């Protein structure tokens, strides 16, 4: 298969290479918020809807802001036909996934690498803060 990259919206990208279908920072919901009735609303619908995706092998989460990590989207991906993808997340985020019933999660610390099939994935540091609630800023 020829490598391909499809921008779905915001930070959600479908990258197809090395025999893998990789999805980054999935958000398919209408709002980037813990509540779908309030919070920042999408300007445009996703370029692809969840049912239009191929079987996803790997989901890479960059950080836990609501516009990069959407509960409904990862829950739907974990229930995809053919089995759940591997969720690759930064250190400290596995517990959140497990709290919503997702177990196929691997945490990486900065500069740690995981081989998935024929692809090496390395978590690199960035200058950006994290938070999902009022009490977990920078954690």
C-alpha cells in the first residue's frame, strides 16, 4: 500500500503507512468539551465520519485536552469491528482510559519508543500544558 495521510479535522489525522492505519488525536464529536451541550463547537464537520474509517490499528494521543482526546470518539474506536486499536498515550493518561473501560493502552514517557508492527513510535516532548479538570493542570 502506498503511504497516505488524510486530514480529518483539527489534530485528527489518518496516516496509512507501514501496513498500519494510525489515527491521531481523535475528535469526531460536535464539541470539544466534557459536555456536548456546551463548550467549543466545531466550525466544520469531520472530513470523515467514524463509520467511514478503515480498521484503525493504532491511536496516538498527543495530550489530554478535550480538543485532542474526546471520550465518545475513543470509546467508539475501542468498539470497532475487528477489535480495538492500541491506544498510545503520554505518561499518566492510562488511568483515564481504564476508567472508561478501555484496556488496550500503552503509556510512553518522553523519548520512549514502542515498535508497532514495522513502525517505531517515539514520544517526543513539546512545550504545552495538560489538563482535563480544574485540579489536574500540568499533571
